[in-house]
C-alpha cells in the first residue's frame, strides 16, 4: 500500500523538545517523499513551524487558513486562540 496522506493526531503532545525535533524531521522527510501529512495538535508553535498551510478551527468552523505568518498576523486568531503575546520562533 502506498498512502497519499497520513493523519497525525497530536504528535507533539506531552513530549520533550528533542523528540519534537525528531518528529518534525520525520514529517519533513515524509513530505519530501510526496506524502501529504495532516496534523491536528494544540501545540501551535511546533505545528506551524513545519506546515505549509494550517487552519484554525473554532466551534467546528474554520476561522481562517493560511501559512504561519498569515495565521499569526490575523487579529481574530490572536484574540480567540493565540493571545497577544504569541510569537513564532525565528
């Protein structure tokens, strides 16, 4: 079987920073092989660091979608989900 997509449910939940890096590297390798990776996770920073496109879902509805910069710059996303002090690591 050659899957086209893989769903990862909370891959960054409850793990240490080194393991986060390992998982991010594995996801990057899968993407390079052409596999689509769908991630659902509350660890926003770790997830946005490796995604091309993300969705913020509130009450079962898509609030907004886009790349990391688009999402973190959106005033509604900051007000409802991220908070004013949220920053992506540079």
